[in-house]
C-alpha cells in the first residue's frame, strides 16, 4: 500500500462516518463510500467505517406498496400458516391494500370514498376494520366460515358497514375481538364485531377523539383527544372518568398487564396512572410536546416520542429514565418489538431507527425521502414505515445480525466464567451458585451440573470439544478446591483433580495432551501441569508463585507453559522446568490474558495497563507493544495462525495480522464485560461472550473485509449515483460498487 492510496481510503472512510452524523438518512451512501474505502486499502479506519454503516442497514422485504398517499398502517397479530404475516396500508384516496410480507403479494384490495384514517386487525386476526374520513366504518372477516372460501384459501369479505357523520380517526378491537370501538368526531361507539348494527354503547366526549385503547381484560376503554383523556366502562357511559391530562392529548395506552395507563400530550408531560385513573403514579415533564406513548410487553417500561428530537424509556418501578435515544428532528412515534428488547422510532429527520434501548445501541437505520410519520412492529421483527413525502409504505426485516444468542441470567447470581466450543455449538458458563450450565445453540437444549463446591470460577473446552474442564472458585473450604473434567457427550465428570485453592485459570495444548491450571488466593498459589494421556497425572510438582495467577497458556506443541500474575508473565520449558521471565516494560504489569502463536515462537500477553505485549518465547525479550483503550481481558488466535484478536474491558475487539502485529480491524461489541472471544475454524468469523445485567450476550462478527463488503451489498438497494461519484470521487469514472446492483444513475 502506498501513501496515496492510504490517504484516499482514510478520506473516504471519514466522509462515510461524517454522513451518518450530518445526514441521518444517508446510510446507503455512507455504506457505499465505506466499501470503496475498504477496496482502496484495508485499514483499521476503513474497517471501522464499513462496520459502522453496515450495522445500521436492514433487509428490505417489500418494495413500495402504493404510489398513492399512505396515511395509516397495521400488521396482523400472528403468522398465518406459520409462514406469512399480513401488512395493511390505507391511502388518502381511499385505497386499502393487505399484503403478505414474505412474498410481497397483495391478497386484498378495497376502494373507499374518502381518505382512510384508521386500520386495525383483531387480536386473533379474524376481523379487519377500516375507518374513513367520510364517516364509514367497515368490518371484514378473514375466516372461511364467514367468507365461504375454499379450504386453505384466505380471503377478506365484508360483513358489515356503518355510515356516520364526521371522520373516524381511531379504531380499536377488544382483546377477544368480539367488540369494536370507533372514534367518530366527539363520539365513541362500541358494537359487536360480527354485527355493527348491535350498538352496545354510544358515549359523547367533548372535542374530537384521536386515540382509543382497550384494557387487556376488555372491561375498560380509554380515549384521548382535543379535550384530554378519559376512561370509561365499555358497557355503560354512566361511569366516565376524566384524567388530569393536557388540554390536547395525543396518545393513550393501557399496559399489557392491565394495571396502568399512560397518556401524553401537547403540554410535554407524560403521565402514568393506575388503570382506574384514580392516582397519578409517574409524571415526567419535558420542554416539547410528546407525540406518542407506548408500554413495553412486560409492562415494566414506557416509551415516549418527543418533539425535542428524543425518544425516552421510563422505568415504571423507579420512575427514572432508562434510555435517552437521540434523533436530529422530532420523534413522531415509538413502538417496542414483541420481545421488548428493541424500540423502533419514527422521526422527521427522514429516518426510522431501531435501538437496543438498554444498551443505547442503534441496531438499524431506515432512510426515507421525507419525515417518517408512521411505524409499526409486526410478528418476527418485521417493521413497516411510512414517510410524509411520497408516503410509500415500506417493510423491513429487522435482524440483529451480530447477536447469535441471548441467555437470560438471574441478576443476584453472578456469572464468573464463559467458554465457547471451537465448533461454535456449545456455550459453557460457571456461576457463583456452584452450577455449571451448558447450552447447545443448534437445538436450544441445555444441561447442568451442581457437583461443584462453592462457585465455578473457570470453564474450558478442549480443542476437540470432547472434554469440558471446570475449576472451583470462591467459598471453597481451604484445601477442598477441585478441577473437574467432564465428558461432553455423557455430561458426566470423568476425572476430579484436587487443588488447594481457587482455580482461576485453565489451558490445554492444541493436541489436548497437556492441561495447565493456575490458582488464585491468599496462600499456596501455584501453576500445575497434568498429562492428559496418563489419566491427568501430575507432569511435575507445582510451580509456586508469589501472586495470584490470572492466566495460563500452553504452547500448541506442548513444550512451553506461560503464566501471568499481578506483576509479570513467565515462560517455562516443560522438558526441564527452566524459567524465562518476560521482560516487561514497565517492570510490573498485571497480566490478564495469554496466548502462544501457532508456530510456538511468540507469546502474546494482555495487561491491565491497556497494552498487548509480544515476547520471544526462547529469550523472553519484548518484541512489540500494541496500545489499547482499556485493560486487555481476552485473546484468541486463528487455527492457521495468521490473525489474532483481543478484547478489552471497554468492549472493543481488535483484530491483528499475526505476522507483523498490525491492526486490521476493530469491532465495538457494545458490551463492557466481555469474558471470552473465539475465532471460527475457518478464521472468517469471531464470536464474543459478554455478561450484561440480565443476560449473557453471544455475538458474531465477520473478520475479513471482503466478507463485510459482500454482506453490505446484499442489503443495499442501489449503487452510488453519478452525482455522488462527482462529489466524493471526482477523478474516477462511475462504476458499480456492488456488481449485483444496477449501474449508477
């Protein structure tokens, strides 16, 4: 690489990252520039630029559904035939269209007189209701019993239509689907879904009503509109309660458990009441109006969309803000995913975004041609959005492409150790409750062992994944610590090796013939070596240390042992027990991670001083120092020895060329407590295991630039335009950045 190409690559990478900050909707342009930067030169800067933009791309599963002016959208509540979800859109010229999201095929179209203002599926998807500006409320059935359609053929048919004076701006089905409420001007009307002529109740409220919400048990209905919010029983208008809310309330919602109700309005105040509206439990005041409010599926949090360019998540238990998510213009709507882990936002900055809100991490950014006015999460993380300019309905499949698995944990029980099998099939965890847990990703099965005394401080698969080794931890009675070796297939311990202290560190050689252990405690601190070919017999007497041992490593050929403690690392030749001290600089550094190079010539160490050090195995001489952002807590190396990677306490994973020690990639794992990292067998992917407050997160990333480029091109919809080529690459002829996409326009 010459200086000129490196400078050009860095410039393109800088422009790519600047676009994501300066122009929120420019994620496609940003990604294309990052691809051009990576192709120009594979540098840490280009790698990071491509990863940043790629993280925000989502897979579009539907083209624009209509060229008319879309105003409202709604997803069905379940997957039909276990394959398809329905997505409905209503336009300003009266067209309603229902589409299968997997195939993009329209399955129902209907034309009304007047703009479509409200759409809703019943919770069992037996009914579909439409409200229009001309005062029409129409109910369609989707079941064969109503429509007289052939078996297995789903068809919408009208079962009732009512005409009222004034616009119908809100529609809501009861949880059982047998009743429908509509907001018609300043009236709320409730009637049977199967027969709209059977009115159960008609309630008049002051001012136009714009939002309706049934309580989960179906006994209460809430409304919001020009003159605030109200709650009333759906069987009688005699008991109507006015809530203490804004003069104009824009949104109202019951919590899924039915215990709470939240409101928002033009006064910039979000309120949470008990379900009967008697007590105001939470009150959050902001400077700008609040556009919408929604509860999380577990009823523990409420999200609000603000006119101050933010979305916020409030903890119901404490009343504190759990997340503050920034946009560059008004946030018009928010919605949680089915599992509550993600929050989708719609903004006037021309983007819809999806956040892992607990980590304040942006998972996807969906650029549109104008302000985003409507957003809707459907089954299996399908997301539909509408923009204000062309008002075209688009649907996306939102996938956290990095996340392989999220294992819930008990907050009161600390997970102390995690290891990943080399075939990426198994995950082993050790906890302070003394239980070893093993999870199989391929079939979601798991097993446990509670044979440990005290906690489980360390876990380790051997290279063939035949054995799983564990070390006892804290609260072990003095002199009773053990190392246990489990046979993975039988799930039973085949060997117990007594130790005199906490076993903090474990390591095998490549052939699984040598097992090394390191202990941690106030006395009898030692490293031990066992011969696995002779039933794990002591290879030689313990090697005493002055300080607790944080890490051990055995060279791939089994000839060397390395140990790292609170001051230094040492290298032992196992044939004669000769010792070589690593020539640290400075003299004393706590070593937290160790790994030998595949050729057995180098030792890589990670320290709590935010550095990696590389030593010559024979002499202990320091070869190179690689600075990091924080303490280096984990190391891994590819099977072919060409790459190694580090993970820091700050959650950053760095990838290095093993031959020269040059950094070629950097990944922000967005999790600070990384316990383990491991390359795949082919070296193309890397997995991380990190501990959060409520779960263990297993994430996977592509390692090499070409794989990142191919993945980005699979999600992009276009190449750079000729105008963009002129702006960013003026001295080059336009070409296809992604060969599978059309020529620049």
